[in-house]
C-alpha cells in the first residue's frame, strides 16, 4: 500500500520532465500527497511506466517498510524518536492518500447521482430510475 515516490522519481519513471508531471498534478489529473505520488495512480495515468522500474521502486519500498516493521515490533517505550517520526510520517501519507481517494469517490457518486436525476426527468420510467437513486443514496451513506 505505501508505494509512494517523489514527484521527481515519478517523472523519471514516466520519462518526462518533473515540471510536466507537476502540471498534471496541478491540473488534478494525478493525486499528490505532500510531494509524493502513489505508484498505482502514476501507472493509471501513465500506462507506459516501465514495470521493471516500478517493481524496483516497490522493492526498495519493501526494504524500507521491512526496517520500519521491525520498529513496530518493538514495545512503544523501546522506539526511538526517529522511528516514531518515520511511522507517523508514513501513517500521515497513507491517511492523506486514502482521504483523497474517498473524496474522489464521493465526487464520482455525486456526479453519477446528478446524471441519474437528469435521466429520470427524461425517462418514460422515472420510478425505476428513482429506485436506483434511492439505492445509491442508501449505499453511499
């Protein structure tokens, strides 16, 4: 899950200048959390990302996570300030990423519901579409 890379590394993986990737981030095409890009989001926008390079990034991140996992196996009073900072930083990045994803899904649901409302007004069977809207409302809350 924690497969984040810097904007510069993401641009290198894609093969474009970092400023071009930053433009995609600024345009809302690519989520970015505290200067970090999630590999899954990068490959979704840029399918041409070399899987070998992305796998190498994953491998390096696994090594980092492994060293951090050893820290999580310690009792809380055994952790150093540096280990606590790393754990907190990682948790904050993951939380920010998940919040961004939830916000995007909520926006998508809102757009879908609006489209259904428009369709309902034009439909010959508005009750069926209203049932779908009611189901969507129930499931999305």
